[in-house]
């Protein structure tokens, strides 16, 4: 945390912000390297106080300084762990809100929160909402957290009156812009970025699994989980990402911390696309 003595917003923060804003996201390692280079090069600063501050400033301190500034323009930089790859990413979130399509928004300008910088029509936002809603709610009994290509085209068509080809094109756009991920088997999942952006909204709408709702959180990293494994006791709420499971169980053992069921390699129950191959 930045202490009151460390509050000088410098060209370092400016450079970090510009880079993250331009790229949308950047992995932690790259950002640490850049940060190190920038803080070592203190010749550019003539304010002794600032130079002194930079000796002890960490990347987290800098991010906090940036966030303190950009909150006024409804932006925020957030760090999150990728669900299936061993990387941590910093993301610029342009409005920490929901993709909501309010019924007043009929002018097609897509003025909804969360996507307000993007030219989506109200109907397109309606389609995005229904896709996300279906991915979250259509998981009984198997927690697959995806829709098939066919389902997705149907949903988009129903919400927008687009033809099949137009619907496909729109879905491709959602993939290109990072809202959805398309699997090699032509299924669509919510991207990690969208999960981060929508986190609060999704929990508010659907509640946490632990409280009887539909949103999983990984007990190791505490981030939303739509891919990984679940407690073999199907009534239990405990979930782990694939990459979080091994270190977690090494530290805490194989017994479920809530219900006490043992997690073995034989009784693994998957969450995400793997859950489908398990059932077929
Ligand atoms: Zn995790
Ligand atoms: Zn359990």
C-alpha cells in the first residue's frame, strides 16, 4: 500500500498507465520488468523527494496511485490469475459495472454501463446479456459454463433478428474483442477478462455457490471459477482451478475443507468443457 509519504504520481505511473490502456492487458512479468527499468532510471527526476520515494516504491504502489487517479473516469487496473494458464495479468477495466441493457436505451448507441466505450446496439447488448446468462445458469447437472456454437447463434439471432451469418460474425467480434472465448470444439465461454469485469454484477445477480447461488469461486485464489475441478461430493460448494489444485492440496491435504470428502485422482469431477467429455 502506498503510504502518505509515497504519493507522488510520476512519469513512471503515467508510462505504466499508457501502456496498459493501449494494450488492454499485460502480463505481470513484463510489467515488473518495465517498472524496474523505469524506477532504476531516476536521473530524469530532479525532485529529491520523488527520487527518495522511488527507492521503496513497488509496482503495487504504482498501480494504487494510478487507480486513485483514474477512478474519476471510472477506470480501474485489476490483477487476476488466468484460469488455465500459469500467468497473472493486469487489466484495465473501463467501467466496473455490468453489461446491462436498460430498456430506455433504444437509440442503439449502446450507452450501457460496462460496454459504454463500444459501439454495440441495445439489441446486441441484449444478446451479450443472454449469452452470459445462459452460460451461468444452464449448468444443471453438469457445470460446463459454456454454450455451443449452435446455441450461441440461436440466442444472438433471437435477440437481434440477425441472420445466421450475421450472428456468426457478431460472435466472432465478441471473441476478437475479448468478451468470449471460442474453444476448438466451437463452444463459447466467458473470457477471463469478462469475468473480472462482470464479477460484482454476476455475484449480485446469481449469488455465490457457497451461499446457494451459481457463481463458483476457487478456494485457493478466491477468483471466479468456470473451469477446473469440484468437490466429488456434488452437494458441496468447494471448487478449485486446475492450476490451483496441486499447490492447495500439497499445503492443505486432499480432504475437502468443507465436507471432508477426499479428492483423489479417481473421483475427480470437472468444471468447464472437460465436464462434458466426462459425461459423454
Ligand atoms: Zn484458483
Ligand atoms: Zn466438499
